[in-house]
C-alpha cells in the first residue's frame, strides 16, 4: 500500500537501531527510511507519511514486489511508445470539471530531484488534494499508537512463535549486516517486517519520504490553505497482509531477503521511467519482477484501485479541479485506476511534459 512509508526515527538513528527489541517497540511507526519532517499544521509534532511504500520505496526485486506495488506500478503498457516527453500524470474529464491523477513516488533521493514541472502546474490549477492517507492525521499522537498496536505481535508472543527458525536466523543476520540490533524485529508482526525491510533498503539507497511527492505537496497545501483528504486509513492499509496465510507472508519475507543484495539498478530504471512519464518502460521493468505474484497484485493494487473509482467520480462532480496523488503503481496496466476509468467511458489522457 503502498504506498506505505512512515516516520523513521528508529531507522534514521543508529543508536536506537542497536537497542534491544523491547525498547524499540515505541518506535513502531518509525520505519519509513529517512529523517522525520514536520507538518506545517502541527509544528511540534512529527508527520508520518504514507505507510506503503514504501508503503514503498523502489528496490530491485522486493523490496521490489512491495515497492513496485506501492510506489510505482505493475502490468502491461499503456502505450506502445511514448513519442513525446510525457508526464506521470493523467487528466480525467467529464466536460465540466477535471481530476488529475498524479503518479507518486513516496520516497525519493536527492539525485532524483527536481520533480517534473508538470506537478507544480497541476497543483496550481487544483483547489483540493487527495492522498492515499489523510496527511493531516499523520501528525497526531494516536496515529503512532495505532501503528504500534496494529504492527506488533500479541503480548507474550515473539517472532519465533510465528516464523521458522531458519527465517528468524536470516532476519537477524540481515539486521547485523545493516548495523542494527539483531532483535529489532522480535516483537513485530510478520507483515510489518515485510514492510520494514523495504524501508531499510530504501534508506540504504538514500531515499527519503520528505523528498517524495506527498511530503512536498502536503506541505504546499497547508501553506496555501488548500484542503486535502485521504482515500484510506492506516488500519486498512496495514490490514492488507491479513488476507494472506502465515506461510505466504513468511515466503514473501524470505523472497525479500533473497533479493535485497541487488536493488540499485532497478531503482534507477524505475525512477527514470517515472520522471519521463514513460508508462510502457515502467510497466516493463515492473513486469520483470518475479516476486510480484497475481495474489499480491490483487490485494495491494487492484482491490484498492476499484475502491478509489467512486471517489474519483465524486470529485468529477465538483465545480473545481482536484489533484489525486497516488502511487504510480496504481496508474499503469490492466485494472489500473486509469484502465478502470476508461472502461466506464471516461476520457483519460496522459499529460505531456509541457501541458498546462
């Protein structure tokens, strides 16, 4: 879900990463892979960004499956070849109003900046922003408490009660290689560990949520007085792994561990395709990821895409333009948001880099 990233005090602080697991439970929300950034609406508090993606960030293979799902996209191409410079933004029109679907990357590196100019132009036209998560709520203390509850094992249970000894040993070895206390994962639920692995790998490559589109445009919207809202709740996003049998989640964890060694090349390819709006190349890179199973795609992408269609239709009924910022994963391929809207007869057009 991608889109899933969160504040990462624990991940961004080596001293805390070496703490025993019991002392780390209060940092359950701190797994996004970068330094915290502060909401302009609530300066004293820390803003937690989207959990997927991380909630997403792109890596070569898994962290590729989850990162691809939550951060970029999956599926067949939208166009045979992009002959003009394109933007990763789609315009939906019904004759009276316009909705812009902006494909987001939730965590970016310094070298990925600046953002394509088209995002600023679309933002300037839009009077309302819609994110995957209500960004205003991410600064609230109860958000961190909720994540602790949802992401932790029940009292008295440990990771060894849920995963095979070999898997636990692999996780501990991975943490040692990353300079993290080997018991860091001990009180986390397996689904949360799967997400945390992507955050660790994202940080390793310098990706930070505060550089991503959600952080950038939420901060702008607060400054400019533009309203914003979210499509989903934290509870919904973190419940996605409840759809899988425990053995399946353990399999995903092991695949993630298998593939953490080789991540930079695909990250570069994905980001380049995203910045240039090259939907076919983005889809091609994603489709090469063997770990991204149809089952995972259904739960992390397609089901959510279907849920969002009514919200987009409601936005079209308004008298002002609305900008949706969702993981680019949701906007390419069959049964993407773009595809589902076209099936309903709506006009959906990808913007060129120079469109206004």
